């Protein structure tokens, strides 16, 4: 990156590291941090949305909808993450290609499954075989977001379901006594009050989600853990201008600090949110706040 | 759930239409990117190595547009058969077990010698603990040799296991081990005898892709005939390497 980097062997320690840490591979490593943050930023609200829908379905008065919500929560929570990530993503990808194949190539006469091969016509490939690599990566990234959202949505649904049931029943009865419809009671009384009960569970989920991002590598996305392993591995002078021994410990130490700092910041933010949500609530926390103010 | 999948499919379709005007198939070349000198990631972050140079030349001769894709070794065959890329060039030796699942071209690297590397001379590679990468011919060989096999997902970890004493020796392709031994400053040394394994390294393809196999076979033959493959082998593996 810098002009003096053409001959790293002659450099002092500081200059050597300034070159080493700005090589193309290291740039990919830094970009991977943004990938992880972006994944979290998109996945968290989508998963919360899935969770909310799941919880609403699970307490619905319409039986089939209620079964659907409960089945979603039970099945996804019961399947190990890794199995879900390995199986579901390949299945989803093949389902998309299968549908496209049926629609785009109606006169294809060969079977799609040939032994262990999964063969669809070129036009049905997703993304297309000649699409640039970044499109393949973006597609994979959104498959990952979707999978994460389904998995964490199921947990969130269970937490929100519990939060909804924790709202004191007297509150709902009072709302009905004032003549509110079911829908009004739900949106104006139940939902605003449930968050304070759901937040401890949701904050747990958020912490787990942060630490689950290395699962991205299972989906072929080069995340920070992949790069730490790749960059930290022994490099011999034949294949790089920056040979070094096994430095994986240092890279993983850096990841450790990153994850610790990130979870710490999250804790502080969640604590603030909890303070705000407690305000004016009929809980012991809300009561304590009221007394402190008085 | 069903609606979600259909919704995704609809989005996927509309995205597909926008890119459908491109023509000609791009051959996606899958590799591991962690096995120098066969394939590795260079300082610029690109796939580099013997197989990169060879693969690019083969594509040129076969008049194909090629693009390189990295994939973990563990899932490199499943992702080939499910169509995420079209070839594997990742130092993969031709074996009967693999040949049942995928197809290989003729070899572009002669049957290789595998070697043991340990931390000291006196290691008994037939009775001690030997590290090898998961799902390689070397792992299979160690398991049958009587030694205790410990498997790792990446080649890097197999060597690290010897360095930190977890294993007495590592068993891998000799070409991968040579630069590591040379630069270890005496910490690592070759032990035991070299073992010739496998039917050489070939380019892996889906069994249904017979056209592509024909094209790559022809390109490899032409490179063997005019000597360019030998020049490339010497460039990456030294003058003493086996040539055609």
C-alpha cells in the first residue's frame, strides 16, 4: 500500500508491520468485520419480526394459525444450529434453483438429480454462473441472513410469547372494561407493556447472536474467523513477501477483544433500554423508579 | 414458511431477469486456497499458486471463461455436486473412493510422494501419533499404517500439532512440507520414508459434465505434449520434481 513496501525484507519492525497490516488480504480481513456487523444489523430486526409474528401466531384464537406458530417455535428451537445451517441452506438454495428450473426451462429433458449431482439448466442457476463473484457472495450473504433470522426468530418468538403472557391479566381486563376491541387491547395495552418482560430474554438472544456469527463460515462466507485462521497460519517466504510463523494466537486474541468489547457495549446499551422501558410500568423495577423520583 | 420461500423465489426471479442477458457459461473453479504451492491466497488476497497458473492456462486453451472460488476442504465435493462451482483444482489426488462420487480428468501432476515430518529424528511414524488433514489420502494411509491418526480440518493445523507436541509427526504431500521444513530453522525435520500415494492429481468434475471433462482433458494433453506443463511444474516445485 505504501511506496516503501516493495521490499519488505529491508524494513524496520514498525514499517514492516505498516506494510504487512495493509496488504490486500488484510483489507479483506477488515472488510469481514463490516460483513459481520452488517449481518447483525440486518438479522436482528428481521429475527425480531419473525419472532413477533411467531408469538402472535402462537397465541392466535384461530387454531391452525396457533398450531403453525407453535410448530415453528418447537421445531426450529429443537434442531441443532449447525445441522440447520448445513442442511437448510443447501435445501433452500436447491429449492430456489428447482423452482427457477421448472419455470425457465420447461423443455429440459434430463433428470435434475443424476446420482449425487444436482443439475439444473444454466438459466436457472442462482445466481447465474456468469454473474460476478460479488453477486454470488451477496446471494450467499442473504441466504445467511434469512437462515439466521429463522433460527433466532424461533427463540425470539418464545421469549415474546412469554413476555405477552407475563403482562398482568388485570391490565387486559381493564382495557376490555373500557370497551376496547381485542385488536385495540393487543396493540395499545399488551404490546407496549410486554417489552419489559421480554427484554432480558431478548438481550440474551442478542448476545448469543453476536457470538454465532462464525457460523457464517459454514455457509461459505469468509468471516473474521476464517480470515484470522488464514492470515495467522504459517507463511513461508516462497509464497509471500511477509513470511511469519504461526500467529493464529494473536489474530484470535484480537477477535477475543473485538467480541468482548462488542458484547460490553451491547450490555451498556441494553441496560439503558431496560431503564427506559421500566419507566411507568407496573413492575417492581418501575415501582423502584417511581419511589426514587418521588 | 411456504410463502417465505415463494417470496424469496420471486425476488430471485426478478434478479435473474436483470442478469440473464449475459451469455456464455463461466466455469467456476473451486479451490481451497490453503495448500501452497498448489493453491494459496497471495498478499493481494487472490488465489495464487501452481493450480491457479495451470488452471488459467487450461481455460485459455479450452477457450473457456473461468473464475476462481474458494471453498473449505471439508465441503469441497458436496458443493461441487450441488452445482456451486464446476471444477475442483485443489491438489486433490485421484482415488477410487472419490471417483465414485465425482469424475477426474487425467492427472496434471504425477503421482506424488507423501512424507512424514516430525520435531526430531527419532520418531517412529508407524507407532506414534500422526497428524493428517481430514478426508485426504494421507489420513486414510495413516489410519491403516498402525499409527494413531489425529485429523485436522486444515493443513496448517496438522503442522501446528507437531510444533506443539500434540502429534509426533505430520503426514502430507511432500511439496507442501518442503518450504515449511526449510524455514523452520531446524525445528522440523523429515522422518521415516517417503510414500508414493494416489494416482496423481487431477481436476475434479461432476460426473454429468462429460463435455467439460473432454475439453479439460484435451487441454491437459496439449500442455503435456508441448512441454509447458513440465516448465510450470519445475517453476513451482523445483527442478527435481517428477515431470511427464
